[in-house]
């Protein structure tokens, strides 16, 4: 399941809201996370790269994972590409 930081999602919504009306070609937009989705181990390694002493435990919920696996569907962004939007990434500046 794609993940996205909530502040990045909010920033994308604000940018969409400020877009000139002439650029709006559809009434529905999807704000998606990045892909490929990192594994729990990759996320753990990224955290430990910044915080070496971090203690990270994994406790998988098998039943919840079954539900998530059923919810994951590929997204069709062909209309966005056709309208000249394609996939755009908003990156956060490190402060």
C-alpha cells in the first residue's frame, strides 16, 4: 500500500486548490504515495541511518494484512497523462 506523509498530502491538496481554474480538467484527483513501497525492514534501516540507537520492533497483524492485500489496486493515471499532468512528485525540503 503506497505511503505518504500527511503533511505532503496536505501540501498537495493546497497546491491543487491554488491551481488556476483553466488548468483543472477533472473534478477528481488522487494524491498517492511513492512507489515502490518500502518494506518494514527498509523503513527500519532508514530510521536507523538517522537514529542509530532507535529500537524498532515488528509485530505483524496477519488478519489486518489480509485486508490490506485485498484493498491494494493499481491506479489508472492514463487520464492525467492524457491531459498533460502525468505523475508529479512534491518533495519536502529538509530543514
